[in-house]
C-alpha cells in the first residue's frame, strides 16, 4: 500500500512515519559485529527525519485550524479502514517534539549500551515512527494500530536492556497500557457500528445519547488516563522508569506520556463533549490529587529516577486540569478566552515537560554512567568536580520547579490563570504543586549537587564530554526558548485550539 496524498501534496507525513521505521529495520541488519556502524546509521537517520520536520512548518498555514498535509488511501476495504494522516497545529507541535527528542536520545545513548547495539537503536527508530503515526493518524483504527504498536519496542527496550527488575517492570508496563487501550478499541468499534465510519472527522459529527456518551467517555478515559498516567493508575510508571535504560526513560517521559493528553484532546472532548463536561469534575479532582499527593510522594524518594518519575506524574496533572477546565469555562460561562487559555496551557505544558523531564532523566543517566548508582545518598558535592554538569542540572531543576523564564513556568501559569477563572480554590490547588515541586527538586539538587564532595567515588568523577554537553545543551535551548518566547508555539496551535473550544461548546446529544 502506498499512501496517496490529497490535492497532490508531497507525502511528508508518510516519510516522517515510515522513514525511521525503515531505518530501524536496516539498522538491525548491521548485527552485533558492527555496533559503531549501527550507531552512526541510526543517528544520521534520525537527523534526516528531524530535518524533514522543517517543511512541516515552512509549508504550514498558521491561519488554518484544520488538518494539513493530508494523505488518504483505502487500507482495509472490507471495513472501510483508511490510511489517513494529517497534521494541525496541535499534532505538528508534538511531531516536532518527537523527532527532536529522538535525535538527542540516540546521541545520548552512544556509550551507554554495548550489547545488542543494533537492536537497541533499531527499537528506538521504529518507536519514533510509530509515535509520529499516533500524532498524525486521522483514521481511528489507524490511530489504534500505532497506539498499540509503539508498546512493542518500548516493552523490548525495558525488558532487554533494563535494570535488575526489568522483566517485572516491562510486563507491568505492557499490561497496564494494553488492557487500558482495549476499552478504547471497544469504544471505537461501537462508534463505527453506529456511524459507519472510522474517520475521526465523522465521529466528531456523530450525534449520541447521554448514556452512549458516558460509556464512550469512560472507555476513552481509561485508555488515556493510564497513558498520562493519572492517579490512581499511575503505579506502572515509576517501575518502568527505574528499570528502563536512560534513553528509554527519556522517550517515555518526553513523548509517550504526551499521547495520553493528546488522546483527551482528539477523542474525549470532541467526540463526547457532553459526557466530558458532565464528568470533568472527576478528572479535575484526580488531577489535583496527582498534583499534590504524588508530589508529596516524590519528596520522600531516595532514588533519583523514581523521584523524577513521580515528578512527571505530578506535572502531567496540569495537562488534564487545563484540558478539562476548558469545558466548564465554555459551557457554564461562555468564556472562550479562558477555555483557550486552559487548552493552550495544557499543550505548552506537554511540550515543556518533554524538554524538562527528558533533560532531568538525561542528567541522571550521565551520573549513572559514571557511578552506576541512582541513589541520592551516594552523591554530594558533584558541582565541585563536574561544574558544567552542575550548571545544566540546576537549570533543569529550576525549570522543573516552575521558575519564570523557563518553559516549566509558562504552561503551568496559563493553566493556573484559566483555573482561577473557573474557581479560585481550584487554582490554589493547582498552584500548590509549585511549592511541592520546588521542595522535592531543590532537595534533590541540594543533596546531589551542592555541598562538600560526598565521598571518594564522587571526587573521581569527570565532567561531561562534548557529546553529553551537546545533548544537555539542546535540551537547555528548548527550555529557555520556550520559557522566554513561547509565542511561536502558541501561534502554531491557536487556530486548532480555538476550533476545539467551539467543538466542545456545542451539544451532540441525540434524542434517540
């Protein structure tokens, strides 16, 4: 099957999806005998994919809220399933985050894995293509195939190259995410039987009763809540992060968690807006619990990776708060400006969290490669022997704490302002994470980076090399540029966000 672009456009999205997958298959052919060749080929392939993302923006119509670069062709004719892809401002931002992070992940992993190198790099390339496919899919069954398919390479990454409890962590990761997505599959089949189409655009127009919407809401909610992950279905994430290799943790935190937030924007809000409005209180309540409770859990961790993993859950709570607060603002008060601010904040937070969490896990990986320990007690005074590393880690810690001027501040501030327009108490609950976030992040930095040199092993540490400096520097540029000048990102997403706000205003209730 070769995809056929609409209106004669160049099949850019297909290239972004299938080129890394093809490169991954070719990388496997290098085998165990030529690890450096596999590394070079994989890194160069990911750079080419990143460069191919540039036309996605140079050719993008920033005033158009609809899908662009569309390609459509019949895939499974018997069930009218299509290979249909496209990108609006929301998906374009996440595709760029995926290709950017993938390059840094492959460069950062250069010296950390020395066994089954070709398979390791191939898994990340294939995973990159599948994640781009998730963000580009406009046929719901195609979305589901990509959504499930990306579990396989991550399952292997954790299970083969992970830590001592890698088998337990990989199986737990797979079972949680796979079982959650089965509910989504049931919902998609029901919508197809109801409306006769797998296309997301047709599902957006389908009229549904409140009972139907409620069942569908929870079917989608379970699938995407596990992926975010939301409290109380978050317990798989710390185990997965702790056991995954550094590159796996970076991809998991920076990109894969965003697919849950993206799913809420693509499925729950536009397909079942009435049920989403009815149950928004539940999502917001669980999100506030995640922001506060999980942040407190992070405060008592003695493993750096586990602390950052819990931090990710807490910060992703802002994404779901911003997403679902928009429903109340539009439907109860007709406040489109506040709703768009909440949705924009959720998206900015997703991109920012991709930079910050990816950078934080990379910092842990840099230390682990030298000390083979993630335990906070094994460090102390790292700044004395690794000043460049310390500068980067402190910057990312400040971003994780929501310091103004960094990307960590922008999205959270937008969500807090939108929440305040709905209810001041809700805004206070959301803002409380800034206090908790600063507490556990600064506590981590104090014990690891500052003070006297902790022990003889720390005294022997060497500062970051050029490769590590490039990776951390690239993340730092993303954190600072988005923190100081978020306008290009918000301008990219604004028309699509405004269209989504209009979609969730209108009832889709059927009287049948």
